[in-house]
C-alpha cells in the first residue's frame, strides 16, 4: 500500500538578522503557506525554521526577506519514502 505524502519537501534553514520574532514568523508561515510540522524557534538574532511544504522556494523567499539565510536543507520526503536518495 502506497502512502501519499501531502507535503513533500522537508524544508529547514537558519535565519540570522535583527529584531527577529519567532512568534511572528510562525504566524506568517502558518497563514501564508500550505504545509505542516512547522517549527520556528530562536531569539531576536537567530531563528531555526523547519517546515513541510510543497513550495519550499516560497518559504525561502520569505525567510530571506527577514535576514541572511543559511544551512538550507530541502529534502524530498517522497523520494526518501520510496528508498531513493536525494
């Protein structure tokens, strides 16, 4: 039996900036992007984002508007579920 993954891309990154607000980021992502398993934790200078979505580029674009983004990982969970790499 094949299991369908609703949100395909496991998107993780760090945002470095000034006056960052994890609650604000959490609310914005929840309201503007489809996905699940959101985690936005950190302080006013560094926040880690973890989010499952089908449109990771939109999340990256938003996060880039907040500050410098790095340690970016976007993994295709559908490929992983099928035992494939990448």
